[in-house]
């Protein structure tokens, strides 16, 4: 299986700019797994709600999350990412990702 990976709104790219080269290398490896594997272990992916998932990465004692959705069954749209500093993903961060998702679908609709 090969999924098409795409991003939306520049959020993911801005997140990538905050990572050091080794963190970026690890994240790229996990994104590659998402692109090619039918199923990923819960260590790397978790369903949040409303069609929103998080890609999970730990490196050097730091925890990172990137929100994404599946679109049309194979396209993976990567949204905002952040360094997680608490046990639970903050609701405001999830709500922001859901807003981005809604905007993505609004922009995707054919314009009359």
C-alpha cells in the first residue's frame, strides 16, 4: 500500500522548522511508515476524535505530536504539530487541529 502524503496550510512545514536534524530524520521515518504501512502500532499513531489522528514521536526525552486526517481513504493530510509537555494532549491544541480540518474541507469543496 502506498498512501499519498500531503500537507495543508503550511502548519506542518512551520513545525518542521522547529526540529533539529535528528528529530527531523526520525519524524521523516515515521511519516514514511504512515505512507507505506497498512497498520501502524499505537506507539506511532492514535485516533483522537472527529476523524482526527495524531502521529506520535519521541526523541531524546521529548514527545512530539502531528495531527493528520485520512482523506478519500488514502491521502494523508498533515496539519499542525507541537512538542507535548503534559501527559494529556491539551484540548485547545485538539480544537485548533479540528478547525484546520474544517477549513481544509471548506477549501477542498468545489467552488460554484
